[in-house]
């Protein structure tokens, strides 16, 4: 029998893909304590999973971005894959869509003066393989987005 460490239920939609993100400070990455969900409704959700599991503390939602992904060509496009990387102190999220588009997002963690945000950095429309994307990663050496079909 298997045991569950935690259960994360996306807010308002079903999960399509998940990736883990490093937490950043001025000194650099610390741990993989953030989880990024790509959901059926096109939303991107960031969860803090650095919780006290022994005390049955649940993961905490930090940010939900519901309208950050453009849907110019196909309003029915769904998230296929998500990947995350830390470049310097910047957390980047790559999102591949079923309409062969690729989007790069920037996640800004919450501070004492502002809430967490997810903003669109840029999009590439329809330049990925027509067969779709089977995997999406950031290159650890260059921080460029890599995808395969």
C-alpha cells in the first residue's frame, strides 16, 4: 500500500502538468520548495510545498494567473507541458500549448509590499512541431528552453 505525503488540488480546474521550482533569494537557489501547475482552464498556479508534513500542514497557494497566456489563434488550446528554471534570481516558467505555441513567463514571489505575480515575457506562436511537444525543459547550462516531439 502506498502512502501519500501531500495532496494538492488545483483551484478551479484539473491539472495538466506539474513541475518543481527552486526558491530564490539574493544568495541564489535554495530548495525545490515551489510547485508549478498548468491547468485545463489555462491557468498557471504556484504552490509553496515547504510545509510541516508531520503536522499535516497543507501546501499553500501563492499565485494563480488565469489570463496570462495569450489565445490569439485558438481559444481551445490547452496547456501540454510546463517547465521551470531559475536564472540568476529570476524564476522562469515555460508553457507549451496544444496549438504549438510556446510561452515564457516570469514568476515574482511575494514580498512584504506586493503579492506574487506571473507575467508573460514573450510568446512564440505556431513555431513548434505540428506533431506537438512531448517534453519541455530548461537547459541547465544556458537556461534556454528545450523541447522535443
